[in-house]
C-alpha cells in the first residue's frame, strides 16, 4: 500500500498498512483527493469494502485516536478499556495495563511521574504487593487518561518551541507552537535518569535532556529552525565549548544536525518542562539500578501478544513460543547445540545466518534468546528468537492490539526488535 500510494503520501493521504485516511480543507478538495486515491487503488486492481469505509466525516477514529479539525485526542473506545481495567493482581497484569496506558502518554503531563510506582512493582526479584499508593496511582492514571486534553496539530509552516529541563532524578520536555497569543502543546515527554546519569554534573544533565528530546521529536524538528528553551544559562554558549571529547563531543555533534536558537528562560517561568523532570517518585532511594535505564519510549514496549493477557494466558503464550522453536528445524539445532545435545557451531552452513550473534544466544527458561550486551548508554536487551512460522501472527497481533497497532511502521519495527530476534 505504501508503494501504491507513495506519491500521494502526506499531501493527499496517510497510509499505515491497510489503513488509509484521505484529508482535505473543504468538501470539494476532499472529494477530488478521494477520487485520486480510489483511482490509484483501481489501477492496482485493489478493492475497498464499503462497510469498512467512513466517508465525508468531520472527525474519524484512526489508529487509536479521534482526529478532527480541533486536534487529536485518545479514542474513547480505547480509553474505556483503561476505565474498566480491573485492579492488577500480579506483575504481568500491571505490565499489560501500562502497555495500553503508555500509548497515550503524550496526552498526559508528567505521565512517567504518575506511573512510576506501578513500574516499581515490576522490579526483578521484588515481591508483588499492591499498596494504597499503587491504588491511588492506578485511579489517578485512569482519570488523567479519561480527561486527557486535545493536543493541537503541528503546523510545519510555524516554528516549534522545545522546552527541556533536567533535575537530580529525571529529564522532561514539552513541544509546542504559538497559536494566536498562546502556546499550544503538541506533546509531552519525560523519563527517569539512570544511576550513572544521576552522577552527571548539572550542565551535562541539561545537555543530555537536549540531546534526548531533540532526537525524540526529530520528525518535527529536523530540517526546520526552532526555539530551544532552557533554564540553564550555560547552554546558551553550547557551541563555544572548547576541547570537548568522548560523549560530550558526540552529543554536540548530534545537536549540530538541528537548526535551533537557544533561549534562556528563568526557572520560575520554565515550569512546564521543569515539572516533568522533578518527579517525586524518581528519588534515588526509590529507583533500582535498572529503573530509568531504558531509552525514552521503552514503557511502550509490547507487553503481551494478547490484549490484556492474564498470567495464565502469558504462560500459555510462552509455552507455545517454546514449542514453535522446537518445531523450527534450524532453531531446534541451535537449541540442541546450546544445551550440549549436538556438537555443532556457527560454521555449519545452515546456521551461518546466526554466526554474528552465536555467542549471544542462550537458553533461558524454556526459550532460546539472544542477550545483547549492555553498553554505557543502554540496559541489556533480551530478545526471544522468533520462529519463522510465528512471524505473521506476531505482526498481526501487534497491528491489532491497542498498544501496538497504532504505531508508525518504524516504531512498530522497533518494538518488535525490542522483544524478538
């Protein structure tokens, strides 16, 4: 579909897998564009099902959102799932709830702050205990999502404003544009600092915030002039820093890809980004070594192949995955080799595709996984080796699930790579 409508993408329509949205400023323009898209489909011998078409609407439900002339807001049908979610009884159910809720985090200021106690429940080796604080956070998070504001559309003709800030325990950002005499929010973002990052000097933390969020919002900012506001005055002289080496030099080099003007705004006026970085539940004593170590957006990681999977369904899913690995001739040979049943190695012709990662493959539990080595910038990643037979099913589940089907193609691929090899 991307190839068929390639010359119409972004100017006449938007395409995600088999979902197409045609837009126009008025009825006549919309009608003409609709005809253009349908003609393209006809030329490719493709048909659309009338019952699945929504024509001439002033607002549409698209990829988990309601899109109208006013802006973008969460789809009430998806938010209803959050409203009706039962109290989680174990770590898996907490993970499933956060997977759905996190998809709409850009609508909630300080989402990471609100959700932090629930994330702490998922620490390895920690006994699951649902406290009054967890219940309060659970209800507050549902309320925030249900009453989420309408975020404005980005206008590519206008300059963007990126406010960033860093505190002792976290970094935050707000992307906005000026509409009339007011600033309208496009998206919020925030994350906790890793144990290593919390040791950075103040200027380095502020610089980390700049690098992190310019990268996060690069699809808006790259190739355009924008205003970068910070309450840290030293960053105004960023490009005058001399003798930078190592990580700092790489960060400044990354920022050189963007066209921006740094403006200092006193802390008392910088409350939007400041509030996202100064998160009460990100106190060092409340953070484990692994918390916050995930890159921005890691909380959107696919939590289950089944929507709202219970502990029992999760176990069944893992058993099915293990059996599928055994049914796959190549993966079975690798499993046998790793378990010492068969004396083969990566020089075997059939196993050569796995040669580059051979030493990273191991059996954990009942599954063959790849353990990607950790580096200074990211936590260790464990990927389940996915049998070929399950690839179509995984793609379908991720496309249809509330936490996966709404992501862009590149983000969806990223989520798959987060979990599977």
